[in-house]
């Protein structure tokens, strides 16, 4: 008479199969988690650059729209700088100042600039306290006067990864003749 053999537990092969399936699932989950973290990091970087760009364009719009008269460029002309008068009749000059070079992926270098504004209060001498950096990361800027009180600005900014954002702004200057006083 044969006795029935009862098995309590798992065989070594069964344990190896379960462990292999678990490791494959864990590896896939880890890869997915790492890729999603990298994608989130890239998305946050892009959104941050877009917010910086938007803040820069809003600041530029606020500064220039407070002007009352365009001095340069003349109507129909384009220049890499802009000269205008404000409500106090001070002359304001907006121009680029080199901020050095930035190294982009692939060892490519690009010149980068700070957009700077100088306010001439007719003191007769240059006053460094009247110079202020509006924002940085500027690749290029062009100011075009399209009519007596309207300037079009083509602004291009560059982030550290080589991504560029460009915008064309049409900014009307304040018309003091329409203010009741």
C-alpha cells in the first residue's frame, strides 16, 4: 500500500517564476517612475521659462507704455535700442548690455544680454544710479516705430537649455493730450 504524499509549500521553480515576474513588474514601475519624473522636471523648466518670458514682456510693456514721445527710432525705422520721453520729460534709453556667453547643449555658445534702462534726468553727467537692469536672458531685441506714438518690439529670449521664445509686442505710448487736467 502506497501512502499519499502531501505537499506543504512551494517548489523552488515556482518561487523562481514568481520572483521573476515580481522583478519584471518592479523594473517596469521604476522605469515608468523615473521617466515621469524627468518629464515633470522638463515641463516645470519650460513653464518657468515661459513665466519669466511673460513677466519680461509685461515689464517692458508697462515701462514703455508710460512714455509720451518716441525719440528714436524715427518713424519707419528699426534699431536695437529705444529712446523715449516719459511724463516727467526725462529721456529714457532702453538697450542691451552683454551678460556674457551661455554654453548650450552640444558645446555651442551664444551671446546673452540684459535689457537695461537708463534715465537721463538732465543732470549733465552720467549717473550710474539711474541705470537699471529690466531683465536678463535676452538673445536679441529690435524696436520699430510704426507711427508717432506706437512702437513694435521683437524680443527673443534664451534659456540655459537652448530653448528660444520670441514675441512681437505692439505698444502704444500714453497720449498726454487726452488727459484732462
